C-alpha cells in the first residue's frame, strides 16, 4: 500500500494534530511501513465470520436513576486550563 | 532480621512479621521510602513518590492491625503504574498532556487497595499512555533495568517491573493491553499477570484500548500474585465490561495438585530463527512440568501470525477514539494556536501535548477507521479476532493451559530499537491473550547472557486459578524467582 502526502495531511486533520510538511513526510514513511506489515490481514479468509468487538460477551448494564453525591465542581475545574465562574472557558465558537 | 533486609521480603513474608508485631507498617514503609531515596536514582522506576501520604496511610494500617482488622494487604507498601487515577495525587500517564493532572476520584483498584490498608509509595513510570515496549516513550525519563542499567526494563509497565525487581516496593500494579505487564516482568525477572478480561475493574484506569486493557499484579513470586489478584478482582458496577460472579479463591487454590493437568505447546510460538537461548530455557521448563506430572502435547493455532496485525489495527483505533478527549479545554495541557480558532487551538494542543508514538498511534487508528478503509481494516481485524478466539477455544478443549516464551528476546539496550515496527514485534507472543481475553502470566524461567528470561502460561477465560497453580508449582520446584537483580543484591 502507499499513502500520498495529501492523504496523510487529511489523517492529521481528522486526528486534530497539527503537523508541519516535514512531519507529514516522516509520518507518511512510517505509516506506509507499518501498514505494509498490517496488510497481511488481506490473506485471511473471513467470509461468513462475525466480527468480535469484545472478548467477553457483554450485556447492556442498567441501574436505577438515583441521586448521589457527585464530584465537586471545584475539584473538577481545578484541572481546567481556563475557567470563568463555574464553567470551562473557550474561544468563541460561533 | 536486620532492618535493611526487610526490603527483600515478599508480601506473604511481610504479612507474618506485621501480624506478629515484629515490624510495624510505619517501619516497613520507612524502609521502602529510604530504599527509593537511595536506589531510584539508578533505576528511575518512579514518576512521583508520595512519602507523606504513605506514612499517614501506614499509621491507619497499624491501627487496623492493632485492632485485628487486617487482611492480606493491610500495611503493605506498593507502587501503582501512573495511568491509574489516584484522588488528589498527580496521575500523569507519563505524558506532557497530563503532567499536572490531579484526579478527583480513585480508580476502583486503588480504592479497593486503600480500603484494605495497602500503602501507596508512589506512581510508576511507563511509556506515554502505555504505548510502547521499553518505557523509553515516557515524557519524563526512561527507566533502567535493575539487572543491567544499560538495558530497557521492557514496557509499557517498565516502572512497576523495575521497582519490584529492585526491591523498591513489595508489589506494583501494571496494565496490559498487548503485553505491557508480561513483557517487562519477563525482562526484569519478576512475576506479572494479565487476568481474564473483565475480571479486574478498569474504572479510573486512563483508557488506551478499552477492549484489550486489563490491570494486573507485578510481584516477586506467584503466591504474592495470587494475593494481589484476590484483592483487586471482582465485579464493579462502574465498569460495564466487568464480569459478575467471578470470585475464586486464588490463594487457597494455589497449592492444589497439578499432576494430570494438560499443557499445550503451540508450535507457532517457536518460529524459525527465534532466540535459541530463550527457546532452550522454555523447553527446559517444559521438561520440569513433565516431572511434575503434567501431560504435554503439541498444538497448533494457525492464525497466530495475524495477531500482531490485528492488534495494530484494533488497539490504535480504540486509542484514537479514547484520546479524542484531550482537547485542552477540560483538563490537561493546553496551547493556543495562532488562528484565533478553537480547532486550531485543539490541533496545537495535541501537537504539543502528545509525544511521537502517541501521535503515530492516533494517526494509525484514525486511518483504519476513516471512510473507505473501515471495512478493509477495522472490520476485517474484528473478524480475524473471532477466528483467533475460536482457535483458542478449540485448543482449550484439549489442554488446560498453553506454554510459550513471554518475549522473543531478553532485554535490549536503551536507545537500540528506534524503528516503530521493530519495537512492535516485541509483543508478538503476548498480544493474542489480549485479543482473546485470556488469563496469562509471565514467570522467570532462567538466565541468558546475564539477563532474565520469562515463560508465559495462558488458559481459557476465567481459568486464572489454573494459570496461577501451574506457575506456582513450577516456581516452587525451580526457584528461579529467588534470583535477585544486582540492584536488589546491592551491587
């Protein structure tokens, strides 16, 4: 498989990681090498095989809607880079 | 017993001394804090040391013991890998992204251990976000192998494995997504176990790949491993993948007879060109199991060759989704872009906050999940996951457990492996157990070139007890676990 510059640029955009042209080129080379190895999966016959998402079979978990003490706002906001009153603060979005 | 010999104790030995009041938890904790002070500059196995908190906890533990309310781990000093959330104590995941992050809650395993009265000495080093096999990807510093300070301790739980091997704690907890407990345990000559997926709660473990991650013990011997597993395992309503009704008496079952049990040798785990000395030591172990009355038979798991590729699609895909939360808004590192646009801020934050390997894995996962490639990569990998799981199920109809090497080689030099793909090959024997959710342990089985070699045992899901009792019988008959690293011997 091969990846062109624009494809890797697009993946970095989707990943929301800023990259310089040099970083894109380096990443392109590394991803190609890794995916060339990963491409062995094409040889496996998976017709009529169901996918496995988890190794254990999962049931939906339900619980009663009970009011409990929650984490304090102060504790949570302590880790926030920027706050105003009891809110996270970000740049204007719209 | 001299005070400086306390560091050599196992959990079960320390328990006897604590219960007979020959030593207090405060004294024991002080021994380990002094030990870390003098030795950790060589191994760098800790990211942070929580001395004050530890001594305070030790005081409570001594009260408990005095009142006769102790259990296995009351008063026992431990380390936790720094991707396990500890309330009020920095939890960094060895990343610049979380360099100053202070959780507002405890992960379930920490909560259980604290309730029992275990003492937290500090947080162990790891590859950033547990992505790596050498602990060289830590944002803070690499960790050295106590057997040879020029070598890596393995990874990603390199800090925990090195700390146990260097007697810098009585036990530690690691997390294992593709071998991150077992491979470092093998490299550092200690015991490391990845339990059945769902046996130990992942609540509060900073997520890497949610369908593969599992917390487990890193200890000096198998008995300690069973003790720790018994404390941390069991249903947790806060983890929706937690399995109900799993309680087993791991410690009580440890010493039951193993003769007549059947052990399979999967031929795919002994490929052409593998390290001959590793192969030889594992075959010697197989002979030892025969002497213990275990029946040996060769088995085949033909899709083993696909496991690495399947792993490197599934794990990065789940990581790409899990790490989407690091946006510089709610917590963690934050950096402003120059476009006065929030998305530019997020991209700049993630470029600055994540290291190379983490960025690479996010990119791999994003690509595998992106439109047009999803079926060819992610869905295909999930289907092969089914085949791999079915092959294991089939084999476990014939045998009780499988024996393989833990890693293809012994510990390599720090700085030697720079190619990402070559680094990934380290986990080729350990990843299948994560893909299929199997319990799996690495225990020491000898020395090659002055460095420890580990063997791996795997069993069907929820047969953790079988893995432990086979490991215990082998350990007791060979004594490889008694060999100490030069740092532990004080050389």
